[in-house]
C-alpha cells in the first residue's frame, strides 16, 4: 500500500480543527430539532412548519459555511472530528468532509428547507416535520461518516423516517410502497453489515493490532486477500445497488416515489438515492480499489442497462410522477457509469450529476406536486394544454426539463458530459451505448412535456391556476442553481477534483497494472490554473 | 449426595478433605428463594390484610436485593478470579453473576406488568409472585451450576413454577391449555436432558462439569458413542427450553395462551437461564474438546430457528404468536453466539440476552395492555389506530419492534452487530449472512404491526380527520406498567446509543470452570 495523499491529508486535518464543530452541528442541529418538535404540544399546529424550517435553514447555513471554509487545495478530509464510541470494537464517531461529500452535504442542506417551504404536511404536522428532521440528520451523517459502523448506522436510520413519510403521508398504495422500500433496503443492508464486519475482522487478522472499523485506516492499510476483498465488495455493492437503484434491484423506486408525499419524493430523489452512489465511491472505489477494477465492467453494464431501460420505461409511463421516477433510474445509471469508468473525469462527472440530479429532479417533483395539488391527477392523458392557463409554470417546467435532458448551458450537461467523457476514455463501448440514453432522455421528457403543456386545453385543465408568486420564489433558488451550475461549474469542479485525483491515484498505486485512462484532450485541465496543479503535487 | 457428585477420583484417592459451605456464593439464589418462601409466610400470617401492591413491591425489592448481592460477588470475581463453591457444584464466575442480573431484571419487569394485569383480571394474589421468585431462584441455580445434576435441579425449579404460572389465568381455557401443553412437553424435554446427563456420566464417569472438562482434556475416548449420544440428548433438552426449531412447537401456543405478563418472564428470564445452562455445558465444558462434534448440530438448530422463526412469524395474525415466532428467530441469533464457542461469542450472546430481555419485556408488556380485560384482544386488527388513540404507547411499541428488527441506535442493532462479529471471527460468514437475511424477513413482521398501528387508520386526504378508534374498551396504562415500559424503552435506546458500559461488563463476564480449592484437614 503506497502512502497515498489521503494519509497525508489526515495529518493535515488537524489544521482545520478550529471548525471541528461543523460536522457535529450538521447532524445534531436537525436531530435535536426533531426532539424539539416532538416536545411542542400537538395542538400548536401553526408552529411545526416554521420550527422545522428554522432548524433546516440553520443546518443549511452550517453546510454553506463549511463550503466557504473548505480548503480547495486539500484533497483529504477536512473538519475532521473523532470521538471513541465503542472502544472495545474499535468503533469511533469519525467524521470528515472531502471534495466528494462537500457538495452532497450542501445539497442536503439546501433541499430540506426548500422541500419544507414548498409543501405542507397534509395531516399530523408534528410527526411529519419531526421525521423530516431525523431524515436530514441521518443523511448528513452518511455523507460525513468515516467509520464503517457509523456509516451503516446512518445509512439504516434514514430508512425509518422515510418509511413513515411514505406510509403515513403518502397516497395510493402507500403501505405497499413503504414496506417494499424498507425491506429492499434492509435486504441490501444485510449484505453490507456482514461485509463490513468481515472486512474489519479480516483486516485485523491480516495486520494485527486492535479491531478497527475506521474507513481511513482501512483504506490506507488494506491488507486483506484479493478474493476476500472481492467478496466484501460484492456485499457492499448489493447494498448500494439497491439504494442507487441499479437494474434489476430498482423496482422499489417507482412505487416509493409515486406514492410518497411531494416532500418525500423530492428528498428521496435529491438526497437518498445519492447514498448509494456515494457509497460506491467512498467504500467501493476508494476503500476497495482492486475489486472495483475487477467489478467495473459488470457495474458499468448495469449502469448502462439502467440508462437505457430507465429511459424506455419512462417513455411508456402514463403517470407523470412515475415518469420522473424512472428518469432517476436513467440518471443514476450515468453516475455509476462515470464512477466505474475509473477515470478522473468519470468520477467528477458522477459527483456533478449526483448534485445536479438532486436539484433538477427535486424541482421536477415539486412541479409535478403542484400540478397534482391543482388537478388531483398525475395521469398524462388527463392533462393537456396547461401552457395556456399556466404559462409561468410551463416556463419553469421547460427550463427544468431541458436541464434534465442535458441541454448545454444548464446544470444537467456538465456532469453527464464528463461522465460520458470518462466512459469513452475508460470503456469506450459502454460510453457509446450510454450516449443513446441522452437521446432517449430527450424523447421521453419532451414528449411528456408536449402532451401535458401543449395541445388544446380541455375539461378541468382550463380551470388550473398558474404558479403563485410565492411558489415561484421557493423554486427560484433551484432555478438559479440550475442555470448557474450549467454555465459555471468550475467552482464545484475545483473542489471536487483534488479528492477525485487522490482517489484515482490511490487506485493506480494499489492495483498492479492499472492505469487510469485519460481522454486525449482534457477539458477539465484547461479549466483551472497551473498553480493548483503544483499544489496537488506537493501534497502528494 | 453432594459428595457423590463432586468428588473426582483424585479427591477420593487423597482421602482427607472437607468442604466449607460458602453461603455468600449462592446469596442471589438464596435471596430469591427465601424471598419467595417468606412472602408465602407473611401472607399466611396477615391473611387478607395485604394489598396486591405489597406483593409487587416485595418481588421487586427481593429481585433488586438479589442483584445487589451479586454486585460484591462480581467485584470479588473480577479481582480474585472465578471459583467453585459448595463442594464444587456451584461455579461462581462473571458469567453466572451476569445471568443472575438479567434474570432478576426479567422478574422485575414481570412483576411490574403483573400488578396492573391482576387488578384488571381480578386475579390478585400472592401466588403469582411467589412462583415467579422461586422460578428465578431455579434459573440462577441453573446459570451457576457446575454440576449437571445441580443444573437439572435448577431447571426443574425454574420450569415447574412456570408451568403453573402459565395456567394461572383460571377463567381462560387457553391459559389452562397452555399450562398443560407446556407441562407435558417440558417434562418430556426434562426427561431428554436427564437421559443425556446419564449418558454423559456413562461416558466420562462424572457429572461435575469441572471434572468432565479435565477428564476430556486429559483422555482421548476411543469409543465415544455414549458421550456423543449424551451430547445430542442434552441438546434436545436445551433446545426445548430455548425454543429452537425443531423443538419449538409448543412456543406459539403457550405464549398465546399464557397470561401475557408471565410470557414476558417466559420469553425473557426462562430463556436466559436455559441459554446460560447451554453455554455452560456446551461452550465451556465441551467447547475445548468436542466443539467439532456439537457444532454441526447447533449450526442446524440455529439456521432452522432463524429461517423458520422468521417465515412462520410473518404468516401469523395474532400478535402474541408473531412475537412468539420472532422470539424463536432471536433464539437463532443467540445460538450464533453459542456457535462461535469463544469468549467473544459468549460475551455477544450475553449482551444479546440482556438487550433481548428488555425488548421482549417491552413488547409483551405492550401486548398485556392491548389485550385488555380478558387478555384476549391480541389480533393484528386490535392494534389498528393505536397510533392515534395512544400515540405514546404506539411509539414505544414501535421502538421495541424496530429494535427487534435491528434498526441502528437501538440495542437490537448492537446485539446483532456483536453476534455477527463473533460469528464472522469464527469464520462462519455464510451463517452470518443467513442470519441477517432472516432478520430482513422478520422485519416484515414488525412492519406489519407498525402498519396496523399507524397506517391503516390514517386517511389520505387532509381534512377528513376521522379518528380511527380502537375496537373494544379503551386501553388503560397502569402506573407500574407505564413505568416498566418507560424503563425498557430507556434501556433499549441506551444500549443502542451508549453500549460501551454494558458490552464491557458482558466482556468481563467470562465463564470459567475452576476446580474447588480443597482445604486440607
């Protein structure tokens, strides 16, 4: 095991210890907030939403503060905190943020207040907002955890609030959807738990010393036999594949999305699907490089199947919300393809899509929610000509939809482009097939848009209200991000890239005979100045 | 009789020896037993002048006293090491003291739930509490037995009291049926156990666990058919008591029929004692030498319990039956700790038993309250709408159910993590995977109850807030039952969030077989 830059950066993490309160704040503010909400008497109905909004906004502020304080030249973990939890098993509350998790944390911070602001609890506001806060705390925990057990704890704990959100506040077949969601994820987690315990035990047997579940420690000193590593990786991969979701483990997703309340769908798409892809990077490529190289063709194939299959099935949907849900399968396929192309561009693209998909699909679900609220149907066939009665909504929908399609200049484009670029360099034929998915995405979304917003305005559609100014204002931050990150993704890339390069470097050092492919012309390299390159090298 | 049991051939050859009777070593069992008998005396003296609250308080104080008596012994053992007492028939080690504590906790919970239950059912009387304390004394004896016959005596004291308790609800036919079923099958299993003890005696020439251990370490038995048959029969006996598949058939019927507070003790304390006996015999005594012989058998029991328990649980409609099958599945998990046959495995099993006692006490405690007068409302439908009519109770039950499913930040998760860790450490990763997948199946069962409590009563639209009422009379929560539920809730969460202290204690609670130090005359 070469001393990768990750090791070096852990040492340097002490420098940022002044901000050690950041990550505990990210997790504890919403968690304690949930307790506060639980203590408010049930009849004070008017308070819950406001309190939840305050709590989530405060958390978002901390997340943004973390982004501002983030040192973009540092490839390793920042704001690191570490406290012993269960010392006899070597489990510790170890947290840190690097370039990969930074924007997922910020995304989580932004999406929750917006989802709360844009929607209302249909009934029982107290538990609704309390669960949302628990969900927020759990998501923050997954993205910052640097201990396998802590990661697992948060990965599992988010299930419970989501289960209640779908089951109690959902529509239609909510009980079926909630149960399916819970059991699918738990099925994956069963594999993950056994895998992570095996990994820690085998690692201890290989290197001696005390048992440890520390991700950084295991990443840097991995000494488990290749075969065992591969089995462990398979365990992790099943858990993450359910969460992403990858074909053929995706069938919980359309049900969960369709039946969840709007805020639930938004958070599910924007945040929770990312837990899986994030896990693939952190516990897959970074921690188990050899098995990642070994399994890359299979996972890329599943990603590509997801892209094509998701797109085709989305085309066939008659329910607008289900259509958006299947589009997530396709988008997340691009993320997996990018990650397992094992190139700097691919992984960067993957991270970019993860964030931007959150913003775009979150917006789409909000829009679909608005339509449903007004028309009480999501059937595409019953909607038509909405453009005439709701021009502002049509405009907003157009923008978001085009971003989802991947139109250059909007935020869907850079990530998808980089992921495909990485795929072309690393695995050409997968890239070729995946590119057709871009065309299919244009097909299903444009077609749906055409059916819903164009054509004659018939029946009840004539009575539909347009977006209210307040609804528009709530959407505005998301729309602004869609445009901004489309035109100017550089600030994001600057912070993501050092960490991704460190990971790729780690993979190259760890796996004999593996060199990451690079595209012939590197458009990302031209994006930033020479000084950063030098800083990177010094760091190594 | 003790002389016959305890003396190794060496002792007999040496001739000169004496045994000091160290009463303090068996103080916890003595306190429980005398507490039970004394209660009976007090009741007969002050006939009719005592309220039923007194019985509960007495039981709680006696059980608490037994725990208090165990604490100085624990410190002794931790400092000076384990020892054998009472002519080598009682083993005083961290393990037996830990189990003593867990059994007493289970007794306290049962007593707290019994109080309100007996008032509600108009069955107040001291007998329940007396039997409970006597049974616990048997359990403690069993956990600290260093001799197979002492173990058997403990098991009988434990069981006979529980047979009666199961049938104590005199107006319910199902309770009578449960008591009879439990008695017949229990007696049957005791016979197996006794038969096994006889075979082991035939194979090794002694019933003392210390002597068996030494004998097997020193001698290789070439014709070990007798011993193996003995092991198999012992396993059948223990299998009945811990309700492992395929010896589980009595469990759902008995749990369903028996008075629910008694079930908190049956599923908790009785199982804890039976597992303690099993670990003492299989892991500690036969572990070093015969682990490869018994491991395949226990492996099969574990897999069957995990899978059958989980699968059967999800097709039930009666909540007590569901919980009965889920307790079978839990037994499978605890068997993993036994299978590991290591100090870690034992510590994991002990920690699991501790967490399990709280979870099961809480779950059956809720079932006690929902059963309402007559103790009969135990169908899934009887839980419908609990989330609205009794939000606190529903939330508490949800925590117990999620803990049983192994959701993190509850003790249930930590217990599973420890057991999985121990079994992976022993190289049985496949079994670990089977266990976790069976936990997913079980999760479906717990979700069904949650669905019934919350989702089926809620309405889709915002304004039509029709309060979905529970069918039947309202659910009342007696103060003591509420206190018990609160304690169990705090314990389950605390063991999940700060498991460190409990796991350290479980880690120190190693079971050891130490020959008695002879005092020459």
